[in-house]
């Protein structure tokens, strides 16, 4: 089994502001604007974040640079309640280009689990408008998961379920030569661990255990991870992080200077058996 730390949502190039942690602690990843809009593309104002319109939030936080009517690349698509759904809908994720090639080269397959993380910051409402809390830190936070039931190349149109055809990666124009969708399992299955959780979903509220960024770190890319993540003496490492100078042991944890670029960081659980229990504990926070 493999765990993939998958970077998603607004970033410094697309959206250009962090996703919000609301005053209630609710955690919502803002999907990036769509670079190849189609008739199926959803606008931000069509997407609900609990009782909140995503259109209002993106307009306020970007100071109007991203408008409520802007088409959005709703991917990963994990929340049933965010938009009206067809019958039999399931959470789904698409990947293309170099990132998809990396997943295939690492042997990512059915049963492997994506942990989606992104750039977040606390927000507040002042005079009816959303704004970032002054001096609140920028953080990398895990916001969702998806265990793979099936990977389908978008060229294989006959294999794509009808309910998935409106997904951004299932359009007539591909994002890249390598372009695939990942459909979730119905329920999570982990080796040697009993757990009763959906095969995909979002973490509703912020929790310190979901925060990758080390407490007090000056950069969000400085992560604090369990000590067993350190690759010293192991045959495998978190991909893109083989350089041992990026890792620093510190008491019962390890600090990692995570890379600034790249979307999919793959961990082979065969060499990191503790990762299964770690994943299980994270999924318990979805209650």
C-alpha cells in the first residue's frame, strides 16, 4: 500500500491566496480557477461550503481578483453536498501530465490512499466581509482523503461511469497526454486494521494533527512529521524528498523542508509500516 500526499487548492500561481479556516474551525479548500473552461465547468458561486457560498468567500479573500462567476476546476471533488449530484455519484479525483506520470511510475494503484493537503490561513468576518486574520500563520493542512477503487484513463470513455462525465478531467479536450481519473472505494480498507470510514471525504474542522507545518515555523513548507518518516537507512523515501539534508531529527519528531514544487509525494508503506496506524488516526478525525 502507498500513501500519497497530494498538494491541491489555491496556490501562489492559481488563486494566489490561502484557503480559509473559518472562525468555527471549518476547513475548506478552494479549488483553483479553471484554465480550460467548458459548458460543464462550475462557477464558484454555485459551490456551497456548508452554509457558505464559495463565490462570496473567494471574492472577498482575493479582493475581487477571483469573481463568483469565475469557472472553477472542482478537483478533487470530495463533498457530496457542495453541488447538486447525479444518482450514484462518488468522490473522484483527476490528474494529468508529469504528476500523473509520477503516480504511474511509482506504481500507485487500487487500494492506495491520497491525502490531500493545501495552503490555509485563518479568516474572520469584519463588517460582513471575509478577511484573513492579522498575523495568522500560513499553514499546510491535510483537508481530505481518497482511497482508490479504480483508475481510468480519460481516453477510455466507455469505462467512465455516466455520473462522472461532468468532472473537469472528462471533457473532450485533455489536459495532457497522460490524463486519468481516480474513483474512490466505498469504504476504507487498511492492512491489519479495522476501520469504518468512507472511502473518500473531507475533514470538517481544523485539528493540529492535520497540520503539516511545524508550530512556529517561519515557512509553511517546514513540516513536523512523526520520527519514523525519516528516510535514513531505508530503501525508499517520500518521493521528491530523498535529500537527507532536508530532514532534521528533533526529539520525538522530524522536521522536513518540503519541496516548493510538485504535486504528488508518494510514501511506500512497505518501508514505513507505522504509516498505516498514522493514517488510521487521521481518518478518525473525520467524525
